[in-house]
C-alpha cells in the first residue's frame, strides 16, 4: 500500500479529497480529528460508504453515523474529568494552578452493519477487544 495524504481545510474540500482518493485507488481511509471532519462526519461517512472505503475514525460519533470503526478518546471520560475541574474552581481553586491533563481512556468502537456492507469480516480477537460493537 502507498499512503495518500489528502488535506481538508474546509467543508468545501471534502468532495475533492474523496475524488482524489478514488482516483488514486485508495483502499482505506483514516480520518484525523479536526473541527471540519467532526462537523461533517455524516458527509464523510457517507462518501466513504459510497466509494466502498473502509474507514478508521477518531471518535465513536463517526461510527454511530455509520462509519466502520473508531479508536480515540472517550468523550464521557473527558466530560467527567472536566466536571471535577469545574467543581474545584467553584470551590475556590485557581484555574492556573490546576494541572493540564492528557486523555487516559481510549475506546475502540466497531460498526458491524458497515463491516457487512463493505464485505469485511471482523476477527473475533478484535471484537472481544472492542469497547462497543454497534449491530
């Protein structure tokens, strides 16, 4: 396989990026986290399905929209940890004194309907490692 890089700076570039991937005979898709890709996840997942490109996405929201799989930070864990910061600040802590934290919980989410549509059989060893399997 030869990797192809397609940069998307705005929503109007998504169709062109997919056209370039198809022209270059891409065999799969890895979408990186960005406000544009998150905002246009339904369009991206739809184009991936239309062009039969299996995709790996940064957040489970893409898989819930019909994408094949995601591996990324857990939003619920991030929100829970942010709430502890809000609590500390409301109790008088100075925000500048609170340490910056990196995500610690990551989740693998699989969409079996998308896998079936693409003709992909997900190995049992991957299924048992998944945090969530969408049927």
